[in-house]
C-alpha cells in the first residue's frame, strides 16, 4: 500500500504544483476552458494519463470548468501517486 504523505510533505509538494490546493484528504484544482469541447478533450487526455498510472481522479465537469480531485483511498489520504499525477495533469492542460 502507498504511504500517506505528512502535512509537511503535502505543503512542500503543493508549492511545486501551481493552482492545486489541499481539501481535507485530497488535492484539487479547477481548470477552465474556452469551450465545452476543449474541457472534454482535456478529460480524455487526463483519462489516458490516469489509466497509464492506474490511479484515477475524481472529476466534476461543469460546462467549461473541470474540477479534479486526487486522493489515494486505500492509503486514506494523499500519497506521492497523487502528487505525480497532479503534475502530469497540469502539464496536459
């Protein structure tokens, strides 16, 4: 099972993840797009990254805004896998 990060490790990781913030036992970010189709294309790219990592985010689609939340449920919180996938997701936005 992955190791849950400490509060200090999470703060440090978020310092390198522009736009991401902590919300309880998850890290999250809302991405905005000009068109609905652009947001859906982003979700499709994100899905490919998530499948490759075998680590899947919670995704909330609201027209041109896509909210992404990452948490490692079997670890009970935020792990390095969440931080790594957050960086990859940001890069594909």
